[in-house]
């Protein structure tokens, strides 16, 4: 495994805390508006504790994935969170540079080398987390084999310490007009346990861990059992508008409590 490179000024994105906090508040409201609930599988592996830096590797089913990372970050041990984002998106929305996002140019060798150097600089310090949607493009959750970009393996092979956490995401409609966002944490991989693993081996191992995690989440999603999950954030229920107002009045007239959810209805 290669030794740690000397960080350069500017390798670690500079975050503006007040702007980041405002962005997080916006994301939380936006998710509650557009999802019935964000749910974490109760069969998830424990999130690692301690000061070791963490590389979080997610599958990439949709546009929502970075926002789900914000919600997850509220429910794991505190740390400095950074994320990777396509360089083209940063050119359109430069504010992301102030939120801890690392621009990635996937079209050149120079861009790949810069991504590795800057990611390594981020993970060189304790209590830092770097979030990667390592498939590199939107991919259906049922697609197998699950294929990650090789950069994640090259990054893992360059690290002297730290942990890798696979996180599976899936979005599914159950009983409400808005979807469920479903999450599962996989088994943690410890960098120190495999000091001689090369980039190709690391990519394969991370793919295997993420596939295992996503397979488990796929199975739980199909059961549509809310009790299998812990709610991390709750959104809106019911149809809304005149229809729900009518249902509310009808429930009141019957002396029953109104529950706007499709599965709930009335209760005494």
C-alpha cells in the first residue's frame, strides 16, 4: 500500500458552518415534504464508534441520495462530513464548494488523481467522514452485479487507517401517495485488517459488502413491514385537500379520531 501523500493547501474543502447548517435545515424540510418517511432497517449493522475516519460508500439509485446522507448524518456519531460531487454540477452551483463537497472530474486522469489526493487528505484526520455514491451514475437497486468505479478501491488502498461503511438506499411506494426512503447499514470494513490489499481487491471487497447490504434491504422492502424499520424522519400522510377535509369531518361526526394515513383511517 502506498504511503500517505503530503496534503496541499486547499485539498480539504472549506465549509462555512452557518451556510452548511442552513442547507441541512432546508434538506430536512424538503425530504419531509416529499417522502412519507425515512426508515432505517433494524437489521442494520452497528455504526462504528471512535475517532477513526470513515469512508461511507452508498449505492446510487436516485437524485435524492446526497440528501439522504444529510438525514443519516443526524443519527450517527458526530464528525466532520464531506461528500463527493460531479465537477460539472459544481460549475453550475458553486455554493456546494462551501458545504464540504469535493468536486470530481471523472473524465480525465488528472481529475482522478486529484480526487484521490484530496479524499486521502480528508480521511487523514480523525472524526471525518467522506460520503461516496461510488457507482458513479444512477443505477437500479436490482441490477447485479453491483459495479463500483475503481476509484473507491484505489482510495481504500492508499489509506493507512480508517473504516469503510457500506450503506444501501432504496425508494419504494407502500401505502401512501409519497414514497418511503429505506436505508440499511452494512458490515464495517477496517482498513487496518487488510494492510496489503491492492486497489482491485479493495474494489471487489467493497462491492461484495454493498451487494450483501442491498440484497438484505431489497428483501425487507418487499415485505412492506414498517415494524422492520426505525423512523428517522416523518413526512406527510393522506391525500390532502378537500378529500381529507371531508374524511376529517366524517370522522368527527362519528366520534372517532381521524388518521390521515391510507392504512390508518379512523380509530375510537
